[in-house]
């Protein structure tokens, strides 16, 4: 498996964190959202480590293969960011 060496290094968390911070600080968005399927525990961990907070579930929100399933919505607000002089080491309240 080509991605096995990358597992456990938090690369996805870093990518989500940097992209969300860029969107909130450089693009000017005030809110970034992530939708995650309830069974996708690894994705929960990624967005939670990136500082996103889980909100209420969205019932019967996702459609795949003719079936519908719930989704968890996570958000990160511009007000959630902790000021940091170096954007490469920026952290959020959730880390």
C-alpha cells in the first residue's frame, strides 16, 4: 500500500489545518466546514486535530449508491484561530 508510510504522521491533519487557516486568514472566509460520514472515524480525528468542532449531525444528508446516510458537520471559525507569528506553526484551540 503506497500510503502506509504516511500513516500516523498527521500529514492529512497538517494539510487540513494549513488550508483552513489560509482560507480564514488570507481569503477572508469566516467559517470553514467539513462534512464527515459517521463511520469515517479517521476523518473525524483529522478534522478534530485540525481544530474543527463537531456540530449537530445532518440526518439523511449524504447520498451514495441509492442510499442515504447521516453526516457530521464540523466547523472552524476565524475567531477560533490562535494568533501565531509563524503561519507554518499556527495552531488552533483544538490542537
